[in-house]
C-alpha cells in the first residue's frame, strides 16, 4: 500500500457560524503514531476543527485526507468504526447509566444485537481493557454519575476507540484534572500509542504538560495556521505564547489606541490602612487590597480564580480566603446576600449562570434589581427602565417580552452586564465575561466595565485571554495549575509572557 506522508491532512479548511468566520483556510497535518499538540487562544477554533475532523460539524470548504483517502461524507463511517475517536471538551456520557451501558449501547445498536446485561458487560470490559485492565474490571457496573472526571474521560476514550483505532482526538482533556490525574491519563495515552500505534491530537493550554506528552505542535491564530508542525524541542514557551496571541487589530482598532485607554488601576498588594470601601482578601502571606475604581485581573487555570470568586460572591460557605471591607469581615451566605451587600457577579457561562431562558428580556434585565430591592414586580416602571437601558447600551431587541434566546450570544452577554448598571455595585466580579463574544461586543463590554470602574466600582476580572488582561488591568493576581496564588503582576509586568510564566498556561 502506498503510504501517504501523513495519517491526516486537513487543507484550507473554512468554517463560519452565521457571520462569525472561525476557520479561514486552516491547515493541519498529523503523522502516524505522534502526539500532536493543537494550540491556540480561547475561541480560536480548536474545538470547531476537532468537530470537523470527527464529522460532528460540516466544513464550508477545504479538503480532508485520512490514511490516503479523501474524506467527504465518509468521515462519519471512520468515526462509527472507531478509527477516528474523539473525546469532546464537553463530555457526553449519560450519568444515570452504568459504565457498561454507556459503552455498550451504541455498539450493540450498531450490531443490531439484542441488548443483554451480560453482552454489555463483556463489551465494556473488552473496550476498557484496551486502556486500563484493572479499571475495566472494577468500573464496568458502576454508575457514570459516581465516577470522577478522570474516570469518565477514560470511559469516553474507551467508548470511542475501535479495535482498529488510528487517531484519537482529545479536546482539553486535562482542563479540570489534578496533576496526579493528568499523570495517569498520560500513562494511558503512552500505553495506547505503544500498543496500537495510534496518533493523538491533544488540546491543552498548560505548557509543562504539553512538553511532557507532545512531540510536535500546530498553532491556530485568526483562523489560520500560525505554526505548522514544529517540534516542541524547536520552539520556546515565549514563542508559543507570542504565536498564539490573537491580534488585537482584527477589528480595525490599532494596538496603540487600545493602550491609551488602558485603565491605570489603584490596586496593589499592600498591608494598607483601612480606607473607605477598600476590599482586602488575604491568604497565607499574600494580601491584596482593592480600591474603588480599580480593575484587578485574575489569571490561571480555573481552580484558583474560581475559589476567590466564590468567596467574594457568596457561593462558598468555607474559603481559604479572608475577605474584608474596610477592615470588617465580608462574607455572604449566598449570591442574593452578596447582591444586597453591593457585590455584582457576571459570568460568561450564560446558559448556566446568568440568562433566565424561560423568562422574557425585561425579567432578565431586572433580575438583580429585584433581588436587591426585595420588591414585587412593577411592570410599567421596569419596562420603561428596561427600554432606557437597552437604548443606552445600543442593544437591538425586538420586544422586551421576547425570550433571550431570540438574541445573539453577544447581546445576551450585554444583558447580563446591563443588569448591574443601575445598581451601582461597590464590587463587580466577572468570570470570563466575554466568553464566546464577538470582538465588537467585547469592546463594548470593556467600555461599560471601565465606565463602572470610573464611577468608583472596584472590579475583579478573571479572564483566560491574556490580551484582555493586558489591555484592561494594571494589576493581575496569578494562580498556578493547583490553584495557589503565585504572585501579583503590576504595570509593565502585565504582559502575555509573564502571565504564561506565572500561571503555567500558554493562554
Ligand atoms: N455551534 C456554534 N454556533 C455558533 N458559534 C460557535 C459554535 N461553536 C463555536 N462557535 C464560535 O466559534 C468560535 C470558535 O470556538 P471554538 O472552536 O470552541 O474555539 P476553541 O475551542 O479554540 O476555544 C467562537 O467564537 C465560538 O463562539
Ligand atoms: Mg475548545
């Protein structure tokens, strides 16, 4: 058989979602038996490409070749047969079924075999044995809902791998794993490669771990290939970070203009005497004081920033952080109490942490105000206030009685910001507030938050996009992969390279 040089070649791949052009002629080549790190900033299009290679999305243009064969509609056949196996960023197992049932159901259905518990067990143990014989015996009859995330991932890998597996696509498999779990996953990957010779495409933002497991890397930026199959020995962390940086100019604004509007925050790590409305949070020997009007960035893997955000917004009963306002302990029993105490919260996880999908826009706009004022619904006044807000924020909506699902993701996100505008919180906590938002809406959100800061609101902003932190924050608190604070970067030290070093994350 004539061997093509690559197991998989993707050429000039183009893909848009509505007006958003995600892939603009992207190339990727994967060789047999290699671990290939696929790198790029958040929203760069990595998951989209993985879904195209695994037949979950249709491409708008470009060619795919797998093992010498041009792939058109046949992608799905290779995925069905397990030659191309994929574990998506969002895991897809059914928690109320057993491991055996999750693995066996699709296969038995394919084989049009009658379902029996015994057949399911046998199939599952077979599939799992390929990746971990001990785990196979021990886990087959357990409920997926009772497994750790790491164990669920092993089940997903086993479920998607066929006996002739050639390519395994892993989309951010370690994002929420501990260091020990990551080491175990890597051991599984190495054994799989040794035993089957399959190739692995692996998405991760963690530099150390990328260097531990991968041979080569490809970097996506602005929908194109910025770095094509470069050996990890031949590229420095700094170069990787620089190549990943999404261009701030892509919306027509110049980098220089962006710099001039950068807020100079009055935040600092200090033992500082109590001032009015000063918020201090401390842990071990670290003490950060947040003054009104300042924007403090949080950087790093989710664990560290989430713990601090939960402590500030009443989402955690216990916390390693001691939070004080003007020297008095500040601890809220729940997010409602935090809102009444002058703390606002906006998450980029709109679907789970913000948008009330079954209520009209007006209720979404007024949700925080109702919690704060503990009052009943005053329809006429609210609709009038809502109309003023929508106009001031340049939000185009049909009617305030429409459901939020009629709005674009970016407009929904502005709605979450709008909720807090009239309440003038003393502290606004933002958790990746621009996730999945187009660049123009991002700029609008930056402007709104800067305006709130200018009026004296203190802001804590967690972002996984370093460009965003560099542009908005004069001070950034960085966390390592285990959630420990690694230090405070200030002024000119807030740049993408230092953030990558302080967090162990490339972006
Ligand atoms: N199903 C979808 N519908 C609309 N937009 C999408 C969809 N999937 C992804 N996007 C958008 O495409 C862009 C790339 O997303 P994604 O591939 O998930 O990036 P990455 O995995 O690199 O973080 C983002 O702007 C995202 O909002
Ligand atoms: Mg992704």
